[in-house]
C-alpha cells in the first residue's frame, strides 16, 4: 500500500481525475519531450464526455509548455480505464513520442510502460484484517501504525494538509455569488453558517454547522479553489467538515486531529488499493462513499474507539453508499456533488453513533464491503459512472455554457 502522501494531495478543483490527473500527465510529458514543437492530447471515455464541464481542456492548455491540440473522442471503447488519454509530442508533423495515461482517481495517474512514475509501496499490508492483526500483535494504534511506516515526518505533512483544509473552510464560509458553469448554482455555505433558527436545537445546530463546513469546501472546489483530495476533489468536503466540527465542539488539540487524519488515510488507502476512488470507474460510491467511510473512521479515532469500532464505523459508512451513481449535471462538480458532501458528512457521524452500541453485532467486515463496492461499481452502467449520460445529468437536459 502506498504512502498517504499519494492520497491527501493539495491542488485546485474541480476534479482530481479530470483536472489534477491530466495536469500531472501533461506536465511530466512536456518534461519528457521538451524539444517538441507542439503536443496533441486525445481524451477518451469519461474524460471526453465530461472534460468540458470539469475543465480538462483548460488545465491542459494552461499547463502545456507548447501549443496543444485537444481531441474529445467519445466513441472509442475497450479502454484500459474510463479516464484514459493519449499524449503525443510532435516535431512539426512528425510524432517523436507518445504516452497512454489513465487518470485513476485522486489525482493519481498510471502511464503505460513508465513504471518509474508509479510511487513505491510503503505499507506491507493490504487489508484492514492484516493491519488490525498487526496493530494488536504490536499493541499500537492506527496512528502509531502510520508513523511506524511513514516516519515521524508524516506529522508535518498532515499538519500542512489540515491547515489547507481549514483554509478552504474559512474561504468558503465568507464567499458569495454564483458558481461558474451556467447552472446558476448559488453558494450556500455562508447562508447555512449564519442561518440561526429561533427554535434551533443542539441536533439541528450540529446539522447546520457540519453542512456549512462541507458546503464551504465543496463550493471552493467547484470554483477551482485550492483543496485537499480526501480522497478526491469531488468528495473533498466530507472529512474536513466532520474534523472541523469535532475540533470546535470538543476542543481537540492539533495532534488529535492529525491522528484522526492518519486513521482516515488507512481507510482511504485500502479503498484505493483494493477497489477504486474514481467516479468514472465505480460511480459516486467510490468518491462520496469512500470519503464518508474515511470521515467515520476519523471520528471514531477522536472518540478513542477500539479497532473493531473504527472498522465498523467505516464499514457502515461505505455500506450505505453502495450503488450511488455519479451523474453530475453538465459534467460540473456542482449538482448533486456539493450537497452530497454535506449529507455524507452527517452520515459519517451517524455511523459512529451506531458503532458505539452495535459493533459487537456486526457481520460484515470492512474488507468485504470494499470488495462489494468495487464489484457494484463495475456492474453499474456506464451512464451512471461520471459520463453525464444518465440520471440527473440526463433528465436535467443541461449543457455547460
């Protein structure tokens, strides 16, 4: 399993697989072929179908060091991954180099025939069952497990990650206006944050605050602002929202939050390793479901729950997102994406509440539900896997302006 540095990445929205991945690919490709007079990029699958809405073409043009021609090929099938692209380096009319790249989610890419680009394995275990057994045998917690294989320097990295998350919340809570793209989507985080109701209870206050934080980060992402993939751009609001609320209401130290981030990273890493965090590959269950699962594990860590309770929290959170489709209207990461972040943040808290009482009754392991999510995602029709050809995206009949 790879380093959590490959999971938590700081970048600009709105999509880790459609903007951050292609941005990384074209940057590396230009460095590989600096003598080219121009470049050509052919986008396939989900990259072609929703690339306009996600801003794939814009980020490629911005990042390429020479003129770049972009082709949206929506017809070619039998792809190695739904987010596949081909890059060509040209010297006049002559092709001097090419790459086939898969943007596999969370800003990560896989380049055919370029093994050196693949990050090294850091963790020796690839299932929660293995990790749990190791932690029990060595009498360590999940955050201690992370430190053991990442090194003590990981806490400095996580501190930067948490600072970036908080900054995204702060910016989002004061921002106003309409998000670009033509949907007329109004920013709602500030409305939620300041919308005190005369009959507000403790429960409704929690709902409002958690949702305000989730909206804040998700709206920053949709506007192309700087966020952290957790595990993706489209699901970036879930984990920061629950952590911000927990820190605010429980007066947590920074180290407690960082340890929660470390625990969440184990969950996200396992999903990324054994299934997928790509909406184009497995639907929104792979993005929002994964984020919810990570957030539930983080809160369970904050509550000093044991390994079984942390596992149950993460399992419940994922299990009840199974089958969730990815159908962004107009290929924009706005509707239903922003609202889903808020709903998933609240669901993470509910999962932890269940784990408090019911962990001893559980029948399904976290590893099983991850495998189930992957199989379910593969069974989803392509229209419901970030192509904007089905569901809300189809019925709304919108094309981005």
